[in-house]
C-alpha cells in the first residue's frame, strides 16, 4: 500500500478501525490512514453493495423510510448516506461537467410543491410551490443544470448562468414561458416551440419517474425543500453518469465525451472530496461545494 501522505511504498497494516476496513501506517512519515480514506464508506459500517442498493432505490423514487425498512438499515444511516452521496454528486457535476459540446440547449421546468399547496405567504420561501428548472444538451441528453426554486426571473437567471458555465452553446429552445423572453442576455439565440423540446419532455418523464414525490405529488410530495435539492443532485448524477439508454446502452456522459464508460454508484461514493496539496508534507483539505444545487 502506498502512503497517502508521502507516496512511500511501504505502508504496513496497522490494526483495524472499529467500523471495519483496514488501517495502515507509513514506515517513512509514520502517519496512519484507512483503506476507505475519502470515500463514502469511511467510518460507516456499510459495504459498497449496500450503498449501491440505497442510492439506486432512492434515485428510482423509493422513500428514505421505505429504504430503511426494507434494507434493515437505521433511518439515520440511510439519510446520512444519501446526503453524503448527494454532496459527492454535486462535486462530480462541478468538476466533471465542463466544455460540453452541444448545438442546442433545451430548457423546461416542472412543478412540484413542498409541505403545502395553498395559503403560502410571500416570505415562505421554503414551502409551497417548488419548481425544478432543467437545461439539457439536446443531442446527448446530458443535464447541464438543474435548479430548485420559486418560479421567478431570478430562478431562471440562475439556470441560465449555471448552464453558461458548462457549455459555449448559446442556442436555447424552451416552451413559451415569458421569463425566457426577459431573462436571457442579448447574445443568446432563443427559440420557442414544443416541437424542439421532445427530448427534454422524455427526460422530464424519466426524472419524474425516478423522483417519486415529483411524480406522485398528490400523496407523496417532498416534505422538506432541502430533501428535494438533495435528491435532485443524486438524480442528476444518476441520469448523467450511470443511467444507460436502453437502445444505445451508453450514458449521457459517454455521448458527450465526458467519460469512456458508464459509472456506477461506487464511482460517486469514492469521488475525491479532498484536495491534496504539499506543504512540507502532503496534506488534504476538504473541497467545498460553491453551488448549492446542480
Ligand atoms: Zn508516508
């Protein structure tokens, strides 16, 4: 085992941490580390297989309590794993989705609601109507940006700004919501028309299917705004990197040239969350998500 801190090739086994796995100690710098360092499995008594089942079930719309009951894992453990994976999914999106080649961006929004449907005060921003805005690279189906928020011009501005960070493409196609007329900067070419949003409609359908509350909103809507954001990040990770098209058997990331093979949940769970830097010794500092939602 190579040392994580000084690359010295002789790090020896050094006991077992209480939550399982293997601890190592470097013969040169004498620091210790575990084989699950900087992964979702670190300090958690779960196997990669269990994590995969939890994340897949949640991405397909199972409730956290349902997963907890069926998988016989503590509810807190399930929530903790979903939160951590969602954070890693955000890092993946921030780091890996860039310079996307596409000829046309398609944007649409979906309605859902949080906690209650009616009688929302204007200052109640965390309950009531909840919109999901999605922008998509039209040819590959890659999700460029997804925002959760109120249906306002500012919401749309965020969607446009986030999308601009991912691709140089400036040809937008949307449905006829007026906000798109007011918000996009001058340099953007904008088409309105349902005939051009077919791909997105299909994506919306799949995203809805995989996000239970949005799909069955009558009886199972999201109880917490935060949870919708968390699930949104997870679903975007799934949809861009893991989900394979039934006919072409490739992922959106592959079609865009961002990856050469499909990812699985293990790739998300082990995505680096620490920056490594050298300061006399190799040190690690935790990455932060600048963006609160994909
Ligand atoms: Zn070392």
